[in-house]
């Protein structure tokens, strides 16, 4: 069970890191205390998780300029670009030897996007075949990215992977998705469920998303549940 952070009284001595994390990452510390490091399911105890959603992630084998041309020819418009950088942490020392589902249960990430930073825990539903059926996230903002990273490293947690990506958001009407260029890995299509799919089961949503992705005319891989952090971990291992 994770140990809760104890804030010292004002008359007690404090080091600069302790003061910084209290000011910039108090919420982050509270979420860390709720992570299921002992393996128990405690997700219901977390505050304000996002709605559980279904998405697909599949590798694209076209060049970026070619992807842009194919999509724009179909009426899609690039409406946004941004950079993401994720630091994955866990108490697990040798992450490469752990199955993806078990690793993710005992991991959280710090995400940098633009000038903002977040602490995020992902609760994924994964079937017996290793396919991600749906995902629920709990996120909170962090005031100081570098100090938060330093605190978790000082606590002895393993920063087992860093994922960097350039993201390009395309939209046509109510349909939108992200083309992600992952450093040292490749290009991926991340396509989340649309509003029109809300009443469908997770399996039905997956089928719709895969069908829509295949209709884009891109050269796609066969795995629609790519686990980018795990792919990088294995590649760099």
C-alpha cells in the first residue's frame, strides 16, 4: 500500500523539495497515494475520473506528407498541432519483464503538453487477447513539471520510459482523429469514439472505429490496439 505524504508542521524543518511538491504538486501526491501499487482495485476511490471511452491506435506506414495529402483529398482539415512528452513511472524495477496489463496497473505518467503539465493514471480494460477495450483516465494539473519528476525519482520510483510525440489533429464534420509521430517508433493513428457511438457496446465501437480507419485509404498495420509505451520499452530493451 502506498504511503501517504505527511506535510510537516511549520515549526519542523523542511527541505526545498518538500516545500516545492507541497505547493506545486499537492494534488499529484494525493493521486499517487491512490495508485494500486499493491495490485488492489482502488480506482473507485479516485475523484473525477473521465468517462470510460473506446479508442483504437494503429500504426501508419505512409510518410507524413503523403498522409496529409490523402486526408485533405477526402475533405479533412488539419485543425491543431501540439507536442506531448510523457514520463512513465512505476515501483516495478524491471518493467520489460512484466506483462503490459500488469505494468499499466502499477504505473502513472507525468505529461507535458505545451506549457502545461499533468499527472495521469490510466485505467484500461484489456481483454484476454490483449486488446484494449476501453480506457478511463484520472488527471490533475502539476504546477512545476521538473520538481514533480525530481520528487518521484527521489522517492525511488522507476522512470522506465519516456514517450515523445508530435500530434496532428484532423477533422471533417463530426469526425476527428490524431496522427501521432512517436520519436524512435513511427507514425500512428489514434481514433477515439465519436458522439454518434455513445449508445453502442465497447465491442461495437471498436468495429466502427476500425471500419472508419480502414476507409481512410492509408497503409495501416494489423494491430488496432498498439501499446506505444510497451513497444518503445521492448525496442529499447
